[in-house]
C-alpha cells in the first residue's frame, strides 16, 4: 500500500539521521531510492526522478539562497544588519522584538516566497540575537511562522494563485479573506510557540560563517535610511511584479520588464550589486580591522612586555579613515561573499535531496493513489478539500503538488456546494501547510539555518505548521458560516 511505503520511508529516514547520525543529504537520497524500489519503479527511472527532483527543487532556489547569503553577509560585514537590528530594538524595545519580527515577516511575506523572505530576514535575526544575547528561536521562530502563513494562505504566492485560477476565484477577494484568517492565526502561534517549554529547552546558535562576530562602533555604521533602502530593493521589485501580474494584461511591456527584474533571484542580485557599491568601503574597513587585530594577536609576547611592569595589554587596532580603491573594495566584498557561500553548500545539498525524495514520491504514483482514494468521500467540500491537501502534503512534502492535486479532486464540487470559491481556495492552501516534515525541502531550510537536530526541527516546525493548518481550517469554516 503506497501510504505504508511513505510511512516506512519517513521512519527509516529518521532512524538513519537520529540513531546512526548519517548525513542528511546521503540519507535522503538513500530513502528516495528505497521508495522507488518498493513502488516498483525501474532503476533508471528512479535515477531520472532523483535528478529531476534535485534540479526542479534547486532551480532558481540555488540563486536565491546564494545571492541571499551574500547579500546578508555584506549587510553583516558593513554594519548594516547591526544598524537595522539596533534601530528595530530601539523603536520596539527588547521586550517587543518578536512583534518587530512578525510585522517584518508580514510585510515581506505578502509578496515573497517563504525561502526568499527567510534568507532576507535571517541576517537580522542573527544580529539581534548576537547584539542582545537572546535565544535564537525566541527571535527567529516568530519570523518563520509569520512567513509560513503568508506563503501558504495568500495569493499571489504560487499555490494560492494556482488554485484561485482552477476555481475561478477572485484573487483580490481571496487575498482579503486570507488576511482575515492569516493575521490573527499567525500572531497567535508566533507569540505562543517560543514560550512553549519544549522550545525554550532548545538552545541552538547561528551557523558559523553567516554572521559577523564583532560589534561596530556607532560612528562607523551606515545610516538607517541606507540600510533600509537596500533591504527594500528586492521587496519593492518583487512586490511590483506581483501587483503587475494582477492588474496588467499579459502583453503589457511593463509586465514583461518586471517579469525579469521582479524575479526573486534577479531582485536579490540587484540588491547585492547595489550593496556592493554602497557598502563596499565599510566592508573593506571591517576586513582591514580584522587583519590588524590578527596582526596584533600574532605579535610575539616579548614585543608586548614592558621591562618594568611585565606584559601589557595589546594595543587596540587602529583603522585610518583613508578610503580604499574600487579594486580593494570589490576584493573585500568578494571575500565576504565567498565566506557566506561556504556554509551554504551543505544547506543547498540537503534541500536538493529533499526535492529528490519528493519527486520520487510523486513519480511513483503515490499522488494518483491518494486522489483515487479520496474521490468517493461524502463530507463537507471545505473539509474534503482540506483533508486531501493534508494527505498529499504529508505524503509528498510539496505544498504546490498538494494544492494543485486537491483542487483537481474537489473542483466538480465547487459549483453546486454553495461555498464561495475563494474559501475553497483557502481550504486547500491551509491544508497544504500541514505537518511540514522530512520530505519538505522547506523543513531542511528551517533546520539548517536554525542549527537544529532533526528531532528538534520536527518538534518546532512540524508542530507549528500542523496547528497553523488546523486553525486555518477553523477560520475558513467560520468565514463560510458568515459569508454564506
């Protein structure tokens, strides 16, 4: 039975990674092969499915993660991330830092995919954590929860937009209904989850290489307007594309222009290039300070000894105000970008392997099996749509596959059900966030950036996405009672 195969695969994956401590990339590929064999796929088809899954999953995501990591590292090495973080905490106060992260994620998540918003906001999370000695999950978990909600509930994100087209639902009305449900549900979970006892017991630290380790003097920090402007570049470009796709016809030249510059990877590349030009001098100065510090620390002890008093403290490194040449600035930024990409390698590999696992599940016929299994169910269209999306999400890991397949199953019910098509869209999309676990590439992004074990990631991400989905269903049912 296909669902038994899925359950067995997940159990073996957890065993390999928790009991035997096998590398996540290797474990995911092994389990993907095992699923294909158990489902009777020819071996060459399994291999092709794995390649398709890795390629399809990474696709532009490798550009997003790469450019996002480089952009975040430049913000960190120039002091821009520190400036934004200190400005946010000064305005909201340390006691309301979670509110600051939720509002930031709401603003960014309306137009950005989860992965894009995550890689833009995570440098700020790391900096706030370092500056204020706060637990990583206390600051980062509310951000992730808010982004997950925006990504799953609201068009113009891919899943909601695709289902809205299938059901011929109003995109604008779907967005309005989605916001009515998403904002209170996300806020409730975002402010509750970091306070749960099992979360508070976890104490992960940011991955090495993705955060600047030093504090910058206030006089050396760029202005807040400059920092905010740089962060807004990809947000504005992607938001402009999302708006244009809703209101402009397909042959409009402005839409064609924005279709290139508003793509997440290109928008991040533009932000990276502008940051290189604007912050290059400060990055070079930071590198020079580090070099001076290393030189002082490497000075022989005899050179630091005063004959009368013994060893004296090493002098503070002095960084002059002399500006660096364009070549020196570019070289310093290049080295920062290289340092940022190194820790990303394993993250990219693991996310790609998660895509391979997901693709084998799809290609082996499990999606079709679930579709046939649920066609005869006689329940509320809203609950049926949600339930099918939940089954597909848990089995396959892909929210997009879950929403598209579930929409196809319940489409014949929409016309005669009396349920507003916009609410049917939300029923499907909130089902697609249910129980993110080891076959979801987003799970691995969350796990690796928050430096968690597999079990810890399941306790945090899998649990919050499950509750988010259930509360979302409750919100859809409540709205349906009012609207109908």
